[in-house]
C-alpha cells in the first residue's frame, strides 16, 4: 500500500494547495463540496494518540495554519501545514497530503512531520482508519461517492497506468524469483531471503537522510551518523547502533548476546541502566555515559508529574547520576557527564521557575549528548586518519593492529579507534586491520569482528598472545587503541591487554596511538597509579557461555583494565586535535578556557 501511495504521489502530484485553481485540484475540490466533506473537521483516535484534521480547513483556530494536530501523552504536534498541501485525484480516488509539520527530535532522521489522507470507497461517510503513524502518517477516509461508477471519456489505459502495471509485474517476479533463489541456492532464512538486501537497506538509508524517490536529496542536511556510514570508496552501509532513543524510550543492543543474537532490550529505569552497565550488556566509556544519562532522562520524563519543586528534581538527578557512576567507576565519561549536567542544572534552577519548562530544558540538554558523541567520534576519525597517513608516508595503504572494541558498539556511533580505521578504509588508505580476540570477555572476537564483517572492512583476527610474533614477522604500521580514562600526565587506563601491546610496539618501533574524546580525560587524577582498577568476576575467565573451561576451584586474578604509561604512547587523538601525552594537560586547559558551551 505504501509503495503504491509513493508512486501515485510521484506520478500525479500537482504541488498545489487546497485553494489552487489547477484543473485537477478544482475537479477534486468540487467533488468534495458535492459529497459534503470540504471545509469539514474530523477526528480519530488510535491506540496511542488522537488526531484532529480538517479537509482544507483548520481543526483548531487557535493554532495558525495547522492542518492536522496529533495529541499524545499531553503533548501536541503539528503533522502538516494548511498552506503546504497537495490535492489530487480523479472520480475514482483522491489524495490529500500535508507537509512541513513539527520537526522530530533525535528520531525519524530529524525530518518534519507529514501526513496523507487517502479517500477510499466506503459506505460510512467519515469513517477514518489510522494506517501508519510511525514517522510518516497515513489515514484512510471512507467516502461513499467514490463507490459509484462514473462513465469515462475513454476506456484506454493511460501510459502511466500501463507503466505502473508493468512495474508491479516485474517487481513481483523479481521478489518471488529472488526469494526462492536465496532460499534454495544459499540457504537463506528470514530477512536474508530478500534479494539484494544490502541495496534495499541503502535505499532506506537515503530516505532517512532526507531523500525520497521523487526528488533529489536536500542539500546541507546534517547526517545522523549512527544510521548512515561509508565504508570503502563506493560502498554505503548502516552503522551498527548500540543505543536507540526517543524521548521517553531507551533501547540498548544487548552486547552479551552478540554475535549469536541481535536483541535490543528496553531500559525503563535507572536500575535497568545500572545493571546493563555493570554486567557489560552495554560497554565502552562513551556508550556507558550516554546510556546512563538517557536512563535518567527516561525515568524523569515518565515520573515528571510526581515532582512538586525544582530542588526535588535537582536532588533526584544528582543522586541518580552519582549512583550510575558506581556501575563501572573506571570509565571516566560517566563521571564527566554527571558533572556537566549538574553544572548546567544549578544555574538553571536559579533562572527557570516553571517546573514544566525546567524539565523540558533538562531533557533537551541530556539528549544533546547523543549528537555530541557522534560529532566527536567523526572528528576523531577524520583527524586520526589524516595524522596517521601523514606520519607514515612510506606506504600507500596501511596495516593497523587494534585491541578490544572501540567502534559503534562502544559509542553512539562510528567509534573512536575503530572510527579512524573506518575513515582510513573510506579514504581507500587501509590495507588490513588486525584485531585481538581480547580475552577474557572477547570484545574483539564478538564485537569488533561483528562490526568489521558488517562493514566489509578487510580484517584478520589474532589471539592476544600472537601480537608479538605478528609485529616481528608481518607488516604492522601502527597500533591503535581507545581509552576508558586518560590522566593529566598522559597515562591511560584501558581494557586489559593494552599495556602489553604498547610494550611490544615500543620494542618493534611501531607507533602506538590512543583515540578518545576529551570527555575521557581526567585532569583531577595526576597519574595512572592513582586509578582504582575494577576487578571482574572469576567466572569470566573460568567459563564460556555457561560451560566450565577451567578446573573447578582454580584461583583467578581478573582485572578489567591495565595502565599504559605516557612514555609508551606516540600521540593521543581527540576531537579537538592530536597531542603528545606531555602536552595534553596544557592543551586541554587552554581549550576549556575558550569553549563557551558545555555541549561542544
């Protein structure tokens, strides 16, 4: 139905509003007047919302130019403007569309809302059905007048109808034939049975980037990043999403189930987030911070009517953020995000006295973390790829060794160290990426492998203990890792195994680079020796998927992180530039004095 609607709009839209004097819109308008629906107001209620709309009229005179209103959870949204309408049809069908409604925030590609009313043959005048209400809104309107047969001037099919019939036949043959070919020849199941699945996914991404099949892409539209990514010179693929959020709803990809299952689980409470972070269902310093902050936003949104004062909200947010820090205290981004939000709230509490506006401003501020993290990661990717290629000028294409998972699964999107690798591949500068399995939790074999296979980046996995032999016998031009925390002197805390890679890189004269956002830099901690290292359960080493792989009763030491001293690090790559470890503190302090906005 949606494909048919799209083709109808492409072939017949006259780009006129209800007052247009074009022949086609005049014909439809006169039909509407004959059937008694012109300038009338209607409403319909679905499971989630109530919709009020006018047929070429305003449903609410107090809201200027709003043609369709959606009322959901005590909020109103405009689905389309009266002066941004298309009216088209014949005596057999009619279509009324409204455009340029309220803009989405952090969902549906941040596009403006739009709606379409399809008038169909039906015996009950004004009986309305909500067909679609996810990003695009479609309503069916029963109209008895369309059921009568009207003599046509000619019985010949128009060229567009013939084209449409041929197109449907070809599409049906393509889908049915391709379905059986993928199933029988390749043993595909589920969604993988769709022929040329990657192509259709890319088409879906173009629509998400403010394009459609009738018009070219709109220019100067910022990409959402975690929905669209480049890999290789001409290949576009979807970036893996660790976090899916819209106001009042937070889903995370359960990384403990990867790569066997791709399951998104809801985070409804702050306790849900604490457990997900602590058990490593979500991990990576950036992703931990965003998940933690947005869990507070979700719980605040759903319990907003329970607060009777601004100080009570301030106390609630402060307590919950401090509680979330305890889930994995070594990862500094959560601490930094909590401080940033509290620093924002205190002056806001003195300035804003309206409780509802206060909550909305707070939610807006928290939600900015999504785009900020994505922007930072893209900057890290571009700066890092340029710097590494400039410093290693003897090779046209580079071979990189990385550790753990520092990609889209560890961040909102794109990644830090793996983001640089993605950018090198996009720039056609990557020969191969080696990555470690990263015991004991296998972030490399489970997660980095998942992303590299998904994005079709050339790769080879090695055991952690193979890194030394690899550096001695194979070309490795750089080692590239992330960081959970960076201290003032340039030491880093990162996933266990990072330190030994830095030593091996030093021994083999290979540059060792660290990629991290400045939110991972902790200037209050002078050196890595002051960082308390998290100890993980022994079961992570002694069992695998519930099966014992070690003798019962064996004694285990299982630190989650190790400290790599600054003298082993060649450069630290941030969203604001590339720095030597010994100049990091001075550069960051200078940056903090010049940056005005806390969300930068």
